[in-house]
């Protein structure tokens, strides 16, 4: 696989993955890879959510209050 030009809009991770996946021919491998990537990003989202929960000192009562708070701009 040829390396993309320096004007490519792909980041280094995307380029690396494209080069690696040029060898993948089986549908089963694609499904396994999708599951792996979904799990990877699910863990990242869980970690970030937990960090925000702690950083903002959130709890169920605060979340419930936010759900019922209206912060829209009033129109006259």
C-alpha cells in the first residue's frame, strides 16, 4: 500500500490502520475487529464519564434536578 501524500486528511492512526487492514480479507475478522474497537471505545467513554462524575461531584439527585431544569432563552 502506498503511503498517502502529506496533504492527506487522514491522521497517523487512520493511515496505520488502513495499512494494517489492507491484509484483512475475511468477514469474520472484520466482525471481530469491530467488536474489539467498540469495546475499546466503550471503556474510554466509561472512564471519561466516571472522571466527569467525580470532577463535577455529581450524584443521582443532581442529575435528576438537571433533567427538570429549563435553561432555554425566553422569547418575548
